[in-house]
C-alpha cells in the first residue's frame, strides 16, 4: 500500500464498513482483523439481547467506526 489515503486504504475502509475487521485482513493485519471482528461481533450480539442493547449497541457502533478509521489511516510497515 502506498500510504494514508491510497486506494488500498479506501477499499479497506469500505470492507470494514460491511464487515468489521475485513479491511484489516485485506491489509494483512491479521490480529487487528480478529480483534475488531470478534469485539464488534460480540457487542452487536449482546445488543441483540435487548436487555443489554443500551450498553452494547453504542459500544459496538463506536468500535465499528474506529475499525473503519483505523483501516483508512493505515500507513504500512517500515521496510529497510
């Protein structure tokens, strides 16, 4: 990837919009992909219980948004 704002980062951000963590997986960041996929998925699943929706739906939405921004702002690793 070329850097922040590159076409690859835009594609990764769009992928994260639909499935949290997918954009990180596209960028090759496996641990980040697993983290966002599991945490956002758990938050949305707990929000579906209705009783916990007040707490976990906003938390899931915030983490989902953070995953999108994280993929869009990724600069890539330093190669020497």
